[in-house]
């Protein structure tokens, strides 16, 4: 019973949101806002905002995939190598 109430509530909330969002797509205010958001420098701003996240995510995925040894293992290996001490 609880499951069906959730679905009906979600359908009602979704219909209210979409009704408000599509209320007046061709009024002058909507046209002005659409022109300001999707202006001529929209794509350059979008690329500028997404590239850092893509680079950091790619670098993180690469380092996770390759794997770095834990610091304790590196320190223990350096201590056990002959000739490493100066």
C-alpha cells in the first residue's frame, strides 16, 4: 500500500513541476531569458566549466587504475635496499 502512495505522489509532483515549467514558452520574458542563457558564448562557458572536472576525474581514474603503492611499502622498500643509505 505504501508503495502505491509513493508512485501517486511522485506522479502528482511531476505533473505539477512540468505544468509550471511549460506554462509560457513563447512569452517575451521566456525569450529574453532563453537568449541570455543560450547566448553566443554559451558553449565556451560550458567547456570552461566542465574541462577541469573532466581532467581531475580522468587523472583520478588513471591513478586509481594504475595504483600507487602505499607509503609504508615504499618506506620499507627504501630501508631494505642496499646502498640506498647515504
